């Protein structure tokens, strides 16, 4: 059984008067190896390959809100009771010390992108924006997507509480299930 979450992040922009965009935030640039992966992002495809699972669950799609491509995150059934959730991130937001991300030199007030989703049952999708300065967390914003959206929907929350300092790094991540 496949559960599908289309996180078609066609345009990732962190809101501010003069917004600073995320490199390849429109998912227009992809690298091909044994699978396609959006440039500048890590995906669950690496883990699928390393755990000998069949297929990819973070895939390039032409169903884009803007431009030519978007990313589709698909939760798939693994062996037995294992569920393979899909994710994409421009760094490693997990663990006690997040790593990677991109340089960021503005104090954002929110984030804006378009997405579609096919949420089944009590599943959710997650979106996260994590900000750091000099290696320390200065803001983390986690949002759950709990309803299906068959048409592109604008996601445009304001960061609350607002950042108190200008960060130097941002990590963006999304996951199915």
C-alpha cells in the first residue's frame, strides 16, 4: 500500500520585505545517479538505497505549481510492518546538533510555498524551518499538514515567536507521514 504526500514545494521563499530565497527552492535543478535528486537537498532516496529497499520515495514530478518540476514525497510500505516515510532537507535537521543548511543573512518573519497533499487517515506531513547563528539554534518552526489538498495550496505562516536575532544559517525540511 502506498500513501502519497505531494510536497510540491514549487517556490520556497522566507518572508521578509526583501525576501531571501532558498537555492533550488523551485526544484528545477536535479542530479541523476541511480535516481534523481534535487540539487542542494538530501532525500530519503539515500536511505532507501542504503537499506536495500526497492524504489525511490522522493521523486521528481512535472506536476508543478510554477516552473517545470516539483518534488513528490511518497510514504511506502517496507517489509513486514516497516513504513518508509519520505523526506527532503537542505541539511541534517536531526540529532542534537543540526548540520548543513544554507547561509542566511536576514531576519525572516515567515515562509511561503505551495503544496499538494494526500493525507490518509490520521497521518500527517511535516514541514520544518530551523535557524542557527554561530552554530546555536535561534529558532525552530515545525508545522503539521493534516488535510488533503488536491489543488496547490499556499502555505504562508508567520514565525511565532519571531526570531530575536538575525540568523546565519537556515535548514529547510519536509517529510511524509
